[in-house]
C-alpha cells in the first residue's frame, strides 16, 4: 500500500530515513587506521547493528567491540564497563589503537570519556596502547558527521609539530575502498609523498588470506598521523564534514572543528578545500590542487584519462541529455554528484540528503544554477517518493535504500555510495577522478539505454 | 573438496581445546567463560551450561539488543501494524527490512507496512526537553498517512534514560484515535540479548492484542496457531500449504506472514504448536493458562522432523480424515525428498558442521544435517536460555538475576468467557496415552558425545574453533560470514538463509540438500592457493646470450 501523495510534507516523524547514525561513520573511519580496533561505548545493540550494516556492504569481517551497558551502567555511568571492555579488547586483539565512539546512550548519561581514559592510561600496562575518542551522539548528526568527527579526533590526538616533511595530507570522506586505492595510485603516479586518512582501502576490502588476521593489515599508521602536523599541504574533500550539526536545526553543544581546521589553525598547514573529485569540474579542482602543491605537471596517463572522459561525454550525451534524475546520500557526496550530473546534461530534479547542514542547499543551487529542483535537507525517502511521484523521473542515482522508489516508478537505478547491500561489489565501486567518473558515466548511460531497449517494441541491438 | 581438509579427520581433544581457548582471557573472564562451554555427554543429565548471562564488555558477540528482539524479530513480520521506533535514527534504520521475513497480503489493497521504517529521529532538544510531544505527533503522522488498524511504539536506550512515558502517550492517542496503540519498553540495555525483547513483545501482545475480538465465528473445525515461525525465506508459506492440505485451519502465525487482526481472535483455537521455543514459549504458556489451549513443540526443519510434527498435529485432533490426508501428504512429499537425498548424500556424507545461531535454529538444523550424514561437532545459541540447551525440566532451577528481573512476569488468570474446559480434558486424555505436551528436551541430549556446546560464542572463540577443528561448513549469520570464509570454510547464514530458502518442510529439506551440494562440493576453495606459491616461478630454461 502506498503513502498518499501529498504536496507538502508536514510530517514530524522520519519515514524511511536517508541517514545512518554517527557511530557507524566513526567506526568506519577508525577501521582506516592501522592496528585499530573500534569500540562503541553504549549498549551492545548499537555495535551489533553497526557491524551488521557495514558487513552487508563491505562483505568483510568487521570487529567492533562494545562496552555493553547494563541497566546499572545506565544509572551509574559506564566507566567500569568501558575499562573492562578496553582490557578485553587488548587481550584479544592487541591493538595499537582503540577508537572509541560514544552512543546516544552514553552521551545522554554524560559519561566523561576523556577523564575515564585519562585514569585508564595511568594503570601500568595500559600506556602502550593509544585511545582515541570521538563524540558521536546520533541526535546531533548523521553517520557522515560521525565519520569526520573521528578523523578530527585522530588528527587532534596524533598530529605533531616537527621538521617539515613535504608530504601532502589527503583527508578522505565517506568513499569506497576502490576510491581510496585510486587516490593512492594518483599520488604515486604524481610521485608526491602523502598521508591518506582514513585509509580503509585494504582493511575493508581484504584479499583472501592464507592465515586469518584478527586486525586486517593496512590503514593509516600512527607515524603517518604524527607527520600530518608538518605536512606541506592538506586536501580536504567536502565542506559540510562534521559541521552538519552546527548548521542544522539545533546548534551543537560543543565547538565542532574538522580535521582540516586543526591542521590549518594549529599547525599552519596550507589547506585545499575541494569537493569530491567526481566529474570533470570537480576532478580538475583536485588535480589542479595537486599540481599547485607539487609544482609538477600531470602525468600523461592522467591527462589521457581526462581526455577519454570528455570523449565519453560526447558519445553518450544523446542518451541522457535532459533526463530527470533523483540523487541522494551524504551531503558532500551528493553535492559532488549533483555537479557531475548537471555537467553531463542530466537534470537532477530531486536532490536529497538525511543530513541537516544549511550549506547543502546553497551549494546545490550553485551547482545546478536553478531554483526549480527540489532540494531536501534532512529529507527522508518518503518525502523523496512523494515528490518523485508528482514530478516523474527517468533515473535514480543513490544507494540501495532508495530501490523501492525505483521499483514503484519502474525506472532504472544506478547504485552508488553506501550502503549497497542488494548488489555485489559495493566496496569496489569507483566514483572518483576522471577514471571513476567515466565508469559512473558509462553505468548511467547504460542504465538509460537498457531501460529504453527493454521497453522497445523492436528490440534494437545496435544503438 | 577443500584441499586443506583432505587429511582429516583429526579431531582435537575437546577438553584440551577448551583449556586453550580460555587461556587467552584474563583469569576472571576465563572463569566466567568456562561455564558457557561444555564438552557434551548426552547421557549426563546433570550437565549445566551457563546461558542468558551478560556478554562481557569488550568481547565481540553475535548478540543484538532487547529492542532488536522485540521490534525486529517478533513484531517485524506482522504487516498490518505501523511500528514507530522512538529514539535517534540509527536504531530504526538498522532494523529497516534487514530480516528476510516475507509476507503475502491477500490482495494488493490489504495493508502491508513492513517496507516502512518510522522513527521519531530524536534530536538534541528532544533529548534535553523530552520526546513525548514528538512521539504523539509521530503517531498522528502514521494515522494520517495510513489509517492503520494498530500502531506499535518501541522505546530505545536513550528514551529509557530521559524517561519519556511512552505508555501514557499510547493510551492517550489510543483514546483519541480509537485504534489499538501499544508501546514496548524494550530499551536495548534492558536485557542480555534479543531474548529479553522477545519476552517483552510476548507480554504486550498477550495483554493488549490477543483475544480482544470476540465477535468472529470459529475459523474452522480444527484450528491451530503456529508460534515461533518467522517466515524467513518463505518458510511459513510452505507450512501453510501443508496445513491446508491436511484440513487444519491455521488461525495465526506468531509472527511470520501475520496480521495483528489475526492475533485479536487467536484465542479461539484448539492448539498452539511451538516452533522456536525460545522466542515464543511465553505466549504459549500464558494462553494455556488463560484459555486452556494446550501446546506442544514441533520442528519443521528436516524432512523426518516435519513428518513427525505433522503426524502429531493430526493425532492431536484424532480425526480419521485429517490423519489420512496427512499420511498421504507425507508419503508423497517424502518420495521427492528421497530422490534428492539420494543424489546429495553420497557427496557430502561424513563431513562436519558447526552452527552458532539463534535460540532454536542451532538445534533444529542439526536434523537436516543428520539426514545428509553430516555430523554437527560444535553448536551453540546466540540468545537462548538453559532450557533450550538442557530441556524444560531445568526451568525451575534457573537463577533469576538482575537482568531477568527487569522483565515483568504477567499475572495470568483464567478467562471467564473464553476458557475452554474441553481442551483441558482433551489434553488430559491424550496425556494419559503418553502424548507429550509442553515438551522441549533441548539441544544437548541430541548432540553426540564429546561434541562442543558453546553459548554466546565470541568472535575470537569461533576463530580458534575453526582453526583447530576445520569443519566443512559453519552456520551462523552475516556478522560471522566473512570471518569464517576468510578462513577458507563456507558459511551458511541461518538468519537470512543467504537469500535462499525456504528451508522448512519437505520443500525446504530439498532446497537445503541442494544448497549443501552447492556449498560443499564447489571448487572455489581449491583456488585459494595460487600455483606459483608451491612451484618454481620459472619453468622451462632461461636462454642466456
Ligand atoms: S540504542 Fe539501545 S535500542 Fe538502540 S540499537 Fe543501541 S542497544 Fe539497541
Ligand atoms: S542509540 Fe544512537 S548510536 Fe545507538 S544505534 Fe541508536 S542512533 Fe545509533
């Protein structure tokens, strides 16, 4: 049965949310640190749900511990549970770092995690492990906020002042392991020394092992994180980051800074703030920044990739021009995707995110240059569906959760971002750079062609 | 198959294995863990396993939370109730269509709200100032949108803490809207696992839904409820067709392919059959007290088990026609089962399985494996209690701890109107003929000597188990899947069925046999070792200039 079609959405409740909760994001970011075991400080369900969700997308082991609150812990505070959890994680996993995320519950109780950790560090035997804490109550932000909160916490804790090392820091966003591998490949091709944080390109997309590894190999090392303080420059992808809550309906109770803010203000590292490099424009900004930082020309191979992408645009334009699309996901990702869709001639008529930053709409309007598209900040799938039914769409670009709308409307859907749990290979989707954009472009064009072909009375096989 | 496993079966000494497993833990933790790990002796009825106790913080468990058991498991598969999760967004999002319970509304016009995930999506200010107002509005939203028959509200951890009175809100809106609205205080921290949530759900459905509709005529001549069957992968559909063929009317299933509407008159039946004892025995017991409806345990996993269970239902009614139809059904179906078993069994016989899952599946699926000649060498539940391991006879001895005290025990009295003395008499007469009721012997008496029984197995423990025992197949859930497969052992998901199923009934047995053939006879694991690993890189000679 369908929800009624309504022009305006006066609803208070969130119906089919387009966001996940903050500890999911922070735990994913912690998975991108070498030797790190994430721990969620709260009741065990949050940790189990987050694991389950990450696993169904990445299809990898994802070990996230929990401090496992009881009713008593809820009343008297979770300090004892947290310490016990840390003891046990250390004895089983021997991690170098434990990345702790607080849940709605422990934040509401008001557990002072930093002072609990301070006490804990004092106990002999505990000093050899590092403990990082990201404050991630989900009533203040989505999984994207949580993700960037963790990165900021890591930079804050580990970046050191010292001798200049000439490195370029890449502060990643919610990207796929394939995206992260691509970024590293580009840096290697440019022969630019770099630090990528977080780097779950291996840990969340492991090869088959000969021997089981409790903590998968790979990830940003502690030394690399220390080096960030003396880097030559940093590139931060996206600009909403963990500031969603600041610009949202409720102002944050504490001052929110992004990882880039810390590097810029406390370590005077030069910052480049650019969107996710999706599409020609956005990718140009990225490669331009690399050129600026390194003073080097782009390797011929990358220039060729750009050329191929343009070529593809020219070839495929006739199939997709003017098609109406709906796109949704995390703010920074959607901002870049919208730019890309506009660039290839698709008309993004519904652009939505579950995040709540006011920046979102502003940036989207700049990208599309129109006031006519529906931009939903703090939106949910039912709102999207209501609009979609009225507007009429040709295509949906987003993660698996919007599939039901595509199904209802009988239109094609291109799966991007996270979570993709109704297809194989979500972890290997490449979105970034000229190469990723080209793959994305081909997928979109083919989805449109297939729709046309499937519904054609003739059955052309020469398009 | 797996080249690594070619030279077994060297089975480690289970006592030594247990010792090694515990060595890793700090002393205090090891002491506690030791009680949850047993080397089985099916003849020894004095063996006691520790179950349904808190997972130790920092130990990575399979378990979910109370809310997951309440909303996800029990209420999730019911299609005509709008479920509103009161709390921040995550709890609701993660439970949105993530179990593969199927449902089939009779027509496209009949309500099905399962695809929807409603949340109050609590924000900062709601946490500070309370969320009751928002909850009221959310209930109103659901009403405005769907005009549903009933609305259920689920409270998550932060809500319990800020003290919103969801029950007062439900009462108020119920009076205002004139539909049934009920709330569950199923905050995640309330209990040890999902199990606490099952109990909370059972209580509320019993007190607020079952038997509130006294207007309907009886549904048929021989009427039953099926309990603890959740229609994962279409299991219930298979079973529904059997009952129909037997001439037995299925009034309600708790809760696969179900409606709240059917629960409202579910008191008007002759028998409750219980599939998953863990999650639903509370309702079965309470219904017997209140309405006199007898219950017994069934198992539809495995062809022989299915035949046995169907026979028992027919025998309960003692009707010649029902019995004849049942026998005809069994004979016909077993024929097709046999054909597939004959093909698959020779290929997989002698292999070993492990299963760590749920509160009944780790037991039930051993049947299916046995039918294929596969032995279960280690098993355990994720959220069961002692009675699911050792049998219901231990229930009086189970210690009541702080966690179990959190959950209300309803006071149930005989219903003056609907209690059926005739059923009590029927039960007595059958009992005199050794027909068993309220029976569940548990998993351990059916497992072989020296097999391992491990409750609430941790991630780390399963890794060691695999390393030492190298089973041919491991059954668990999605969280364990990739851990186990990275070890070169195929994992079959018994929560979601890996997108397969049904596995219940005769058709389920056939599906499962075929699935085992696919999983156990694949060549993929042989490809793990690249050829250059064992051979010299360069074959042939190098020509030097
Ligand atoms: S907050 Fe509580 S109810 Fe929600 S997922 Fe976590 S443990 Fe479960
Ligand atoms: S309580 Fe908060 S952290 Fe836990 S699952 Fe719910 S939204 Fe996520």
